[in-house]
């Protein structure tokens, strides 16, 4: 397999599951890529809500049940099938702490109780998504899935990440490519 140049890595991009996606866990998934390099990739599904578990319950389980929650309407996201017991906060970079990973100029990821507490408090970060678990790929795995037409790639977009209803994110992201996914074939192939 050819060596991939650093500029072709997808950190900070959105992966859009193609209609032909065979893995039901990723049906119509929109994944924000946190990290992508020669050793693999990691991302968060940003359009799949967790069922039967609330932000209030998470705060209690994390030992933060006595913290006043000033942020309303927080929906926990199913970030992916890996380490579903761990939370990841994808947020604007107005909140940076020692363990925060800066993904790009405007977005960061934190995974600490301090970040969860700050988010619940409503002051910082300005915007954020809270996901349980993540999607992960080993070395070369994502590249192979891209060659197999399992994913389409689009630039990440503040509007899609933070202001678009969950159920509309997949179609809205495809529209950025000028594509109507309902007109796409459910069979993968190459021209």
C-alpha cells in the first residue's frame, strides 16, 4: 500500500456513511474525525442520540450530580462502538485545559470530569457535543473503507456540528457536496 501524505489525512473532516454502508451501526452516520494518521483514525458520530440515558444520569454516574446544570437540552450522542463507557466532549476552542486535544483552529476535544463540569455549568465552551464512545480504525482500515466507497468526505461545518438537528445532519452534510443522497445507488462501485 502506498504511503499516505500528511495532507491527505482527514483530521477535522466529516465522514458521511454512503447509502451502501453495510454496517448497521453506521447507517446514515456523520462522523467528525478527531484524529487521523498512519497508525489509524478516531472519530465521533455526531447524529446518533443515546437511547434511555440522559445527561442528568451521566452527571450523577460521574459523581457530579450536585453540580447545577445550566445548559439545557443536552442530548448524549452515541459516539461509536469503541469504549462506550467513556465520554468525549467535542467543543469550540474557547475552552482549553491541560488534556484538551486541539483538532483544528476552532474545535477541540476534552475527556475529563473538569470539562464535563464546565460544560454543564454553561459558561464554556460556547458550543459542544457530548458523545459516549468513539469510532476507531486501525492502520490503513479507514483508507480501505474509503476505497471501497463506504464513506464520503466533506469539510466540517460549525452549522452542521452545532446548529443542525441530529436527524438532518446526514442529508445537510451531503448537500454541501451538491449531492442528494436519496438519488444515490445503494450499491457500491467504481467507474
